[in-house]
C-alpha cells in the first residue's frame, strides 16, 4: 500500500534536501514497513515507504522509467495503493512495444504515462495516489483514485508544492505548520460534512477524488478525470442483477491477487459475506488454500448486547453461518472495552486529526490482530453507500429532510461550544451552507422529479461526503498496522453503473440493498442473505464508560486544557453527570471521546487555532 512524500521547489536545489524528504517519508513508516527510498533532482525530491505486496523483490520506489537507448531517466514515480487491472493494461502495453523488468503495477503506471500521457489515469481501476515527475518537461503530476480510497495531501507555497500521504509528512518538512480555522473546526465537531479537497488543517489541501493536478513553472492546474454521470437506466431487473454480479465478480477477481498473505474481513452482513464468498470461490477455482477470514467482537457482548437502530443483531451467529457454508479458515478477534480509551491516542496519531472514539479504536485493534497473519484484506466497505444500506435512505425516500441525512434530528450542535467560540462559529449555519453547496454539485438527470430526484441527491451526498469519511478511517486504522485493505465495492466501474439504477430497483424485495442481495443470493445461507444491516460493533462495557467519564471530568478541571478553550464546561459536565452512566444504560455521546481526542490533538500537534 505504501506512503509517499515529496517536495517541489523551483527556487531551491532539492538535491540538498534529501535528508528532509527522507524525514518526511519516515513519518509514514507504519504505512510502508518493508522498504524506504528517496530520489532527487535539482527541483524536486520524492520519498517513499513501501509495503511490499506485488513482486516483493523488485518493486523498490521511487521507480524510474529509462530510455531504452541511453538509459537516462524519463519519468519517476512514488506510488501508494494498487492498480487492480494492471495485468490487463500491461498486456496492451506489451503489444505496443513496451518491455517490463518487474511484475509490479508501479512499472505499469510509468509505461502507461509514456504511452498515453496524463490520460493514462483514466485507464486505471484501483485505489491509488501517486506523484509522477516528468524529467524532460519538468512537470509534477499528483493523482488520486476516482473514489478517494487512498489519501494525498498537498500544500502549495510561492515556489512549489509539498505533498504526502498524511498530514504528518508535510509537517515534517518544517515548511508547513498545523493550523485550524473555523471551517476546519466544523469538521472537528461534526461527522461526514467535509468538502472534497478540504483537509481540516487550513494550511493543507487534499487532492480531490477523481482528480489529477499538474504542477509546472506556470503554477498548478487541476483536472477532473472521473465523475458520476447521470443517464437513464435502460436495463431490466434481471439484466441489472446480472450486471451487478458481473462487475462485482470482476472487482473481487482482480483484487484477490497478492504475493503476500491475503484474507477477508467478515461481519456476517451481506456486504462482507458477498466479498468473502466471491473471494473464496476464486481461490477454490484455482486450487488454492481456503480463504482466511477475520471478525471482531467485544468481550461479554453475548450477555450485554442490546439492539438499537444501527445494531440490530450480533455478528457472531451470522459469521459462523458464513464460515460453515464456505469453509473459510476463521479467526475471531475479541476486544476488551477497557482498552478502547487506552488506544485513543494511537488512533489520533494515525489520523492526525480527532476521530470517532471507540469506533476508531475497535477497528484499529481488529486490524492490529489481522496484520499478524495477513498483509492484504478484502472488506465490504462501500456497499451501503452504493446500494443504499443505511436507515436514512428509507427515511429520505418517505419523508425528505433538508440537510445531510445522517445528521437529521440533531438539535443544538452549538451547545458544546464555548461562549467565545460560539461568537465566531455557528455550526448549523456552516453545515447548511455546505449542504447547499453539495446539492449544487449533484449531476441531475433531465426530467427526474419527486422521490427519484431526492434519492439521487442522497446517493450523491453519500458518495462524496459520508463514504470519504469511512474510507479515511479505514485507511488510517489499517495502514497504522501495515495492513492493506481492499474495497471491491469501491471499484468505480461498479459505482458508475449502480449510480443510475433507480431507487426502487436498488431496493428489490422492499429490503435495503435488495439489488445486491439478489445478485449474490446463490452464494450464501438464506439467513445471511436476508439479515438486516447491523453496524460495526461498539463497546458499551462499564469500564469503558467509567474511563471516558473520569477522563472528561479531569479535562474539565484542568486549567491548562486547550480543548476547554473551545468547549462548554457546563454542557460536558451535564453529560458526564447523567445518571444513566451509573446503570449501564448510557452510551457516551460521541462528543465526549472526541473531546478527549481534541484536547490531545491540540497539545500533541501544537495546533494553532485561528478563529
């Protein structure tokens, strides 16, 4: 999967900045524990940390394409991620006269650029972020995959640009400072409302999903190479079901390949179970060992589980049904709720920004355990977003709201803000503006009205705001453990097709993700095919609740707490003192663990707040 970093500067001799670029790349060592490399030229330095997955012995980066006659360097790339269809592209390039010295997808990127120039990126199906330097043209290209599975940050300066897979790499350059303004604080205090390109820190930007940016001596020129396009869906239901199965088959078949141990994350829901079944089928057809699968649960959950809107059933019985049906080699990872707060600072370092408390930590702990056995894991992330799996899809179809659907019902967002911060930041006003901005981006279908028009809006909001939030979380928690997590449901060819399928067809049989269920029902036990969506397990043990309460109480009483300059002490105290803490019936409001991370973030990163 890897981590990339670099620095372009037209006014410095970058051959003298190798140590700085190396230091930037070193901050990404957890993303790439297997190898490190730096390449430099007078105007640019490229750094790389490698997680070796394909052609382990011959994929060192940064990698250069050289002239066949004189061996001079023509282009150099630092690449993170995977080009899942690289073998298909490689075959075409071979017929066009290209010769390859490695079996890597990295070399295919270089050859594709030499053959097709910047348009090569439109041929890639995968999850990727790369920096490519054209030596003769003195041009830097920063590119990111269509759905933004892999991150890429950058900070422009008067004489160039600094970039990397995570903010920490840019801060290590010594040229970029961690600062947050009011817009960034909106992203700290809310969930999944970040605008494409924003990076929380006001000093940074993200390369937008589906975009390429060209930097040369004339400046920066962004180009959108992929986007959702609305068009009438003309396939009948059986054809649609078959086409979804075909696209999903292709995505899993391409992503099951690795030269390191590979497995699947299994929750017993339809998304992960479908990926597991398809992956197990590919391995079996090729005479390989059974697929390894992993699930997560909390100690004591069998006794303490209580159903709610997002957690309708325990995973374990359904996981066992899939394992028994497919014959996978399964491991269950048990997490102690008390460890959730203990690891909170670890997940903060992985994210570089405050996260979502126990949800981050439980995912991190799962990946930590899985990484002991695997280098690559398949995941069902993205299915709910493409097929409409969350409860708010149905709610919006029945009674549309006027805001981000996952935030419907939130009353006073500003209540937790300090009086000083409320004077300059109204979260409701900012979110309303962002919502209207997002609606203005929706690719409309001429003549579409009513429920169909609203559901197209909801799916767009989901794909461009909520899904990136999930993908960022998965990337940081997995890469902090040196684990590559692949997401077949985020294959842009599948997403592009499903985007135009009408809401009623996506909900075949009047069940969420009915279309997906129909496409894979022959692969799985009936109870799994028809299991309603149930969210990722969360810990509700008394030890965790007590640890959060005590930590927040200490923070409220700490006169040196930077977070308390932004938070309302009375509001937090009311949450901490809620009597339900003492009878085990109260799950901490999301703001409490996030407030603790906010405090650590402001301290550890020495963040300057500018409001």
